[in-house]
C-alpha cells in the first residue's frame, strides 16, 4: 500500500512553499468542524502597512492557530478508544493541511500490535489499490520500516507529473483521482529526538507508531504554517495514541486471561445440548459460566459475576469458579448448600468483594432442573409455545450478608425448549431501565426463528444481536461483561 514518495521533488517541512488551493476544502464531503486560519502577514498590495498593523496581524494569526490547535486537541483528548482516536486524528489533520482524503496506518514498531489501516474518503477497495504500491516507494512505508532519512514529514506535490516515481505509484494515483500527498509520521519522543539540544535532548528515543497520509485532488502542497500546525498536533496525537495503545493491550491480555479461566469446552450429556457466549467489556470484568458432568448423568450449570474489574476481579472469578466446581461434585444435588459454601469461600478469600451466582442441578433424562440464585438474574426458558422467566426467590448477592441462604426452586423444561442463563451485564448494556431491559430480553427470546431453535448457540446469538444496541455501540455501561449459557433439552 502506498502514496508516492517523490524523493527528488519533495519539499521538507521548514521551507516556505505556495499552496495551489488557498481555501480550505471540505473533508470527505463535510465542512471541517474547526476552520483553520488562512491569515497571512503580508500587507495588502498597493496599501502601505504600518508596523503596528503588521504586528497586530501576526498576533491575530498566532491566536487563531493556538485556538485551532486547542480545539482539535480537546476533541482528540475526548476519545477513549483507539479506533475513535485514529479517526479523529485523520479528520483533524485533513482540516489542518487542507486535504480532502487520506489514510492512516497504525503499525507499532515493537511488533506487538494492534495494527490498523483506516481511510478518510476512501473505500476498502480504494485502500486495497493503494496497498498494491510497494512500501519502499511510499513515504509512510519507509518510515514504518525504519529506513534511513524517513523520519520527517514529506510532501509529494505532483505525483502524476513526476517521472521519477514508481510507475505503480502514478498508476494508482491516476486511478483513484489524487494528484498530491502529504505524509506525517506518528512517533512518541519525536520532538526531543529531532530538535532538542542539551543534556535532556536524548532522554527519550523515538518510538514509531504509524503514519498519516493526506491526499489532494489537484497538485498542491501545504504551506509552511500548515505543516507546522499539523506537526504540533501529530506530536500530541502520538502521545495520546501511545496511551490508548497500552490500554488496549492491557485489555486484550486481561480478556485472554479471562478466556483461559473459563471452560475450553462444554460437556456432552445425553438429553441436553449446551452453548456459551461471552462478550468481554474493556474493563475485563469477572463474569463467568461453567458446566460440569456429575454422577448419574446429571449436569451442573453455573453462572455468576464478580464486582469490579481488572486483575482483582479475574482472580476472584477464578477462585469462585474453582470452588463451585468442588462443592458441586460434593453436594451438587443441593444448590442451596453449594451456594452457601461458595459464600463462605468468598468471605474468607475476598472479604471486601461482592458477587452474584446461580447454580442449577439438572437431570436431562427427567428434564428437571433444581436451582438457587444469590442476587442473580432469573433464567429464561423459551420454546415454540412459551417464553417466560423462571420464578426464583429473592436473595442477596454473595458477600452481602453474614450468612447466606435462600430456598431452591424446581421446574421442568418441555422437549425442544432452551433455558438461558445470563449475567446482569446483558441487561445493563441495553441502556434501558431494568423493566424495559427485561422486556427487551423476553421479546428477543420469543422472536427466535423456528429454524434456529434447534441450536442453543444460534438461540444465544440471536438474543445477543437483538438485545444489544443495533449500531454495535453500547449506550451505557459499555464496560460491562456479558455471559450467556444456553441449555436445550431434547
């Protein structure tokens, strides 16, 4: 992928150049959110300018630039995810350099990822065309590969008219309709490594993160002032991206650890089929599920949630799940006894924590389920003829009372019905009130198509797609984990 690196004709930042399009164009068909000042310090032709007016003009230009940078950096600072920050950087940079389209490549030099390639005003197919250009022929590719003399911003003011470029570079530019480009590397510590002097100049080393490339529809080149503004903005953006990058890596590590703490496969018991789904929130909370075979072809099903997030919640989750498995083997026929022992374990190992849990003892050959819950949401049984919540007794979460105990309930699923166990995060992620969230869940389960009801995994997937916001973004409680355990009885 690439945008041409016109090495022989590139104008490095710092040399004044003229720009063929003095007016700021629209960005991807939308007016720029923050206009960039196009004020110049030169006096109007034919009209003498007093020294005071000249200084006033210069000060006005500086104030305008500072205001622009402040507003753009404030918008960037408001982004909390890596993808939103990358998009904001690309849009703001296009406004600063007066370009209509562009692309941004995130490729950390340490190789740990994650990597991203996003476009502004470019479709996936057009990004694919750009990717056919050899990396060595692109300014951003040379920077990301760490090649010599590739760390400064580069302008390619006339791609198609430069015979010294790679032929593929000019061909792709002509096909996609862009004639010039400006490439801005993204690196932390770039300011110190590039221009600082003194004993602190080498205190930080440059860490390559990626590069942004903005494209012009006509031969053009940003002015020195615009290059300076986008350079200052890019240095701030790189530091912000580095912080979000570390957060995303930490979340990915926590999510991987949480998956390791959950069962890698579900047991196969005659008369029942199982499926589980888990959607981890960015905070890596402590939602969990379990299924274990018991003597006499019985089955123990459990689901729960530990308060909090991060390593502490994951550790508590692992201890509770391991403890419940041991108690289920010893006294699985009595769900109340299992949860009572689990509550004692929680108070001994996590005295300041609170958790919810539900344990069900199932006999698939008889299609009977005996369950008890500790502050957990009630299961939902759904089939062709009914969809209803199982009436469980009210009880406090584990760790909230000095001695937990609640009566168990027993019910019998009909042949072909699926019982859904789920964590409270499924309700909170909807952003609705609790009553409306329950109604939304009920409607989703009742609306499962008949062709999907044979597969518990398909039932769980349909419920998740229907209950959670359709746009893929949670309107509230976006940090919540979601766990769903589905059991279909034959």
